[in-house]
């Protein structure tokens, strides 16, 4: 049975554990914060039951039973074919964890980091095993949102990239390859472009934050749940993408010449948006809404799984 080690068993680590366990892998969890490690199997079991309610796993108990807490980092990684690192989003932490992982994991184990924004070359350069290291950036939560951005450092071997791609595909994810390192990888650059414009439009009084959200959840986002922006524009002009570009890029050029500036994130604008929103939200509200989001994502995943195969 292939084995995955989950190093850092917080929000993202637990979700990765479900991804691998659901695909039949043995999963070894590790976290230096003992209460987090102790709670992880129960939280994973609860989420597996939620998946079963949506028909996304057949046997929730069997899936959950495959994810077990290890007694040490060494025990977590010693049998692992892939290590998924989900520690704190701090460069020094990634450096320290990777130094341990490269020393403790089998020589042919892949060392993949969930980091959102730190490229692998910043924390793997000095490692003897740096050719087997890469970033595998998920979207929260990866057991319900399948895309994973694979981005190697300049020294990551092509074999590592190929093996990683095959592994993530085999466990039901949708890997994409980021061909060279770039700040924010792909997904957060796209999200950042949209977010900056959203902050600007609210700041300048064009729209309320609620109506802006409607524009995405009841507009753009409906198509985006099954097609990307290129396919969207291909279908938005009778002659396809070239026709669309000929018709509309004059307008997009004007927009691109005047991008939202960094100041849209200044504290006074954040305050303004919060005042028009419903404040910062209590931890209880955030937790309840996160559970609601996961239930909606599970229903969407079930719907997508039941759809006929794409032409
Ligand atoms: N939350 C998101 O939306 C999201 C999305 C994509 C990627 N990520 C990335 O995933 C990683 C984890 O984020 P998270 O949201 O799960 O954070 P989290 O705070 O929920 O979990 C981080 C865990 O790392 C543990 N930890 C601390 N020191 C450690 C060490 N030396 N070795 C191993 N584990 C250690 C902590 O105890 C904690 O449980 C980050 O790199 C983050 O950027 C997060």
C-alpha cells in the first residue's frame, strides 16, 4: 500500500490526509503541537462522514481508519512515498522542516510543500536531496477542490515533477504544472487580479461589497465552476477566441492600462469595506460559515462527479 506522510496536521494537512486515505493510501500524520495531532483523526473522521452523506466516499470509517497519528516526525515519514508538508507559512519554518524531511525520508520519497506563496528555491537550495523537492499548492480544502499547482525549483528533477503529477492524478486531484517559479503561482495571481479590482470598485463607490459578491457567485462563478476564462471567451463570440479578441480587447486594453493600485489595500479602505460588510465576523460565525461552504462544495463535487464526461 502506498504511504503518504502529512507533516503539519492543521486545516490543510487534515484535508490532504483525506485525499490520500480516500484513494486507498496509508496516511501518517505528524504535528509538533500535540493537541492538534491528537484531535486530527477525529476531525478527519467527522469530515469523512460528511463526504459519505454526499456520496463522495463509500465507507467513511475505512477511509478515516487509514489516517493515523505517528509518534514522531521520523516515524511519520520513514515509509512515505510522498511527504505533504503543511507547516506554518514562514520561510524559516519551511527551511527547518525541509532540512529534517530530507534527512529522514527515504531517498526516493517526494517532498511536496503546500506553501501558498514561498517558492521551493527559497527553502531547498542547500539540501542534498533538493531534486526531489517541489511545491504542491492546494486550494482550501483540497479534498473538495481538486486543483493542485505543481511548481519545482530550477533544480527539481523532471522525474520528480512527472511522478508528482502522476501521484496527484491517481489520488483524484487535478495537477497543473507551473513551468517556472513565480510569486503567487497561478491561482493566487488570478485571484489577486480580481480581488484588487473588487477592492477598487468598492472603494470608489461603484458597488457594495454584497453586490460585488453577487456578480461573482450569481454571474462569473457559475461558468467558472466548469470552464476557465479561455474557454469562456471562446464561446462568447460566434467566431471563437480570435473573434472575441478582435471585438473586445480594445476595452480590455483600456482596463489593463489602468490597474488597481496597491493602495486599495490600505487600512482606511479595508475599514470602509468592513463597515459596509458585516464587520470582521466572530470566530463562531467564521467556523459555521466554513462548514456551510464545505457542505456546498461537497454538493457541487457530487454534482460534478455525476455529470457526463466532458467531450
Ligand atoms: N489555509 C489555506 O487556505 C491554505 C491554502 C493553500 C495552502 N495553504 C498552506 O498550507 C500550509 C498550512 O496552512 P494551514 O492553513 O493548514 O495552517 P494551520 O495553522 O491550520 O496549520 C499549520 C500546522 O503546522 C504545525 N506546525 C508548526 N510547526 C511545525 C513544524 N515544525 N513541523 C510540522 N508542523 C508544524 C502547527 O502546529 C499547525 O498545526 C501553509 O504553508 C499555507 O500557506 C493554506
